[in-house]
C-alpha cells in the first residue's frame, strides 16, 4: 500500500468514508490519473502535472483543484477564502457530496488540463 492510500485509510470516520468515496469518483471520472503522496497528502497527477488533492483538516475534507483559475462550472460551490489560486470543494459528511456537481467539476478541470492550460 502506498502512503497516499495509508493516509486515507488511517483517517477516522466520517472522513475515511468521504475520502474513499472521493477517490472512487475521481478515478472513475478522470482517466489516466496517478495517485501520489506529495506535501503529506494524497495528490493526483495527470501527465506529470498536479491535478487535484485530498486533504482532511479540522472537521472537513477538501478536494482541491490545481487548475482552478480556469474552471467554469459550479464556482459558487467552491471555497477560495484565504487562497490566491486554489479552489476546493469541501465536505463534512458523505451525505453532503453532490455527485453531479463533483463529476461536472472534475470533468471541467480535466478539460482545462487537456486544453494545455498551466503547462
């Protein structure tokens, strides 16, 4: 088991369930991602470039998006407070995850990366 998977499995509930669910949705939505352990958190890379990360902090899980400056959908659901570049979807429970929004944001992030932004 790699350190990124250990990070997810060692978290207490409900965060473990949230992280596992996000992992499944991310990997089923975006082809070709590689899960690495960078900056002490699980980080997905696409063609060697950062794509998104998973981070459990305090009482929530963040799914941060590396190409967030170029995103076009569901910006009203993203957290930007205190950040200059990154945006994230934030969850405190499994029930909070709106699968449609999550998938559309991931597809948008993938299309942005595919068009060559942030080379």
